[in-house]
């Protein structure tokens, strides 16, 4: 009897086999991501070498797949890459592991110093928006390691994406000389090799295909996990295809982002939902899908596309905090209403 049940419901066993270990990992990561080791003030504090070995490549891959969890973080502190020299450029960054890893990879064999501030493992853009990557935090860490010099201001290179949360005037008053560095880490080698560090105020954010693909994979994994849970918690009352449909839509949204009409994220989500509806209509015409099933998938695609779009507001560098709040308040009730509407459609139209 058990074997017959397994054969008839093999998808639920597969979903549970994926969902349970992911849940354990997810909860472990959430409970430990803020537990970062802190340096204790002491007169003998010195810069430590930042060594990234083979295991760190695996950690970087996991950090990318579970990008929105902040699974790993680097201990806030004072580090150096290459030659240990107090006259090498001083770069300031967050303690998100993937950010530090990619930064170190881009710098290569060049000699630099790194001041890594505590942002609870959150990346530069998001932590600056939340006020965690701030002038106060930079000053606190810089003074802790004695980086302020008596006769001249200490020059420090800041990532441009942190400017929404860092007051340059506060850094100057504290005796530091902040310099706005490049927008992208890939531009750092050429910037460092020039020797004269000038503000890169005119750098523009280019949210190209490579950057969107970088977020598309973890976005897809995130929604795959969420809808795995929905499928299991509803005791497989819904079709298992919701897992894969949600994951595909979550992947397509970042990829098609600049080509979807509208400026608001939710409007772009509605456009993706319309494309999904057209696809369903095509399936009706070719395969003869039942009208009730077609309506379910059209509503599900529209609700999920909008939900993905509202979730993606924090995953891109082209969003505005105030606009996002207004947009979420306006469209989230619509998303909830569409999901609720799926229940009678499923029950009465099958």
C-alpha cells in the first residue's frame, strides 16, 4: 500500500526531500548571519592578511545561490592584500562575504588595505540604504585601528553605491579624506594602477544582462523554495507545476526587466503576467487545455509575476526606497486578492 501511495504521489516525496534540508539550511543561515566576530580594542591591533583559499570559492558559490540570505560574512576589521604596507591604498567595503570575495578577486596581486565595516553581512547598496553602511560606522572602525593620521588626512576609497548612506562631510570633519571610487569592482584595477585617486562621480549604473543574470539565478532559487513549501503545506492540493512555473517566472523577470513596459516594478510584473497569459492561450489553442485550468494558470501567473516584481525591488540598483514603499502598498493587496481568487477557481472549475 505504501509503495502504491509513493508511486501515485512521488512528486510530494521529491518536494519534501528538497524542501526539508533547504529549510534546515535556511533557518540555520538566518539565525547565524548576524553573529559576526568583532575585534576588541587593543593598542597592538594590526592589519591581518586576507587569505582566500579553495573552500572560499565554495562559500562564494553558496553565497551566490542563496544571495538574499547573507549566508556568510567576513569579520569586520582591518585587512591587507598583497604586500603589507601602510602607504598602500585604503579601500572601505561591507562585510558581505561575496562582496569581499569578488573585490579580492578583481584586485588580484595588487597591494591594498581593506577596512571592512559591520553591515550585518548585507551588501553595500542595501546596507547603505538601511543606514548600516554609514559615516559613523566607518569612523568607528577607522579610529579603532588607528587609521587617522596626525599631520594629514587619511585617504580612503569608498564604493560609489554606498553614497546614499554615507555623509562625506562627517568623514572630513573626523580627519579623513574620502574619495568616491568606481561603480564596479572590475574598474578597480585600472583605477588603482593610475596612482592618483579622483572622485568617480560620473560613473553610471549599468544594469546589463550580466548583472541581471547574476540576480536571476538566486531569485529563481528563492521562489522555487517558497513554492516547494506551499506545495507541501497544502498537502499537494495544488498542481506540482506551480513550483516550476514560479521558478521560471522568477528567472524570466530579471532577464526581461528592461524590455518589459512600464517604469514601476509591479507594472513590469503585470506585463510578464500578460505574456504568461498569451502563452496559456497558445496552449489552449494547440493542446486543448480545460478552460478552468487555463483560468487558474492565467491568474496564478499574473499574481506570481506581480509578487516577483515587488520582491525584486530590493534586488536591483535602480529602485527608490520611497517609491518602493508606495508601490508595495498599492499592489500587494491586489496580489493577495488574486491568490485568494485561485481557491474558488480551483474548487469549482478544477
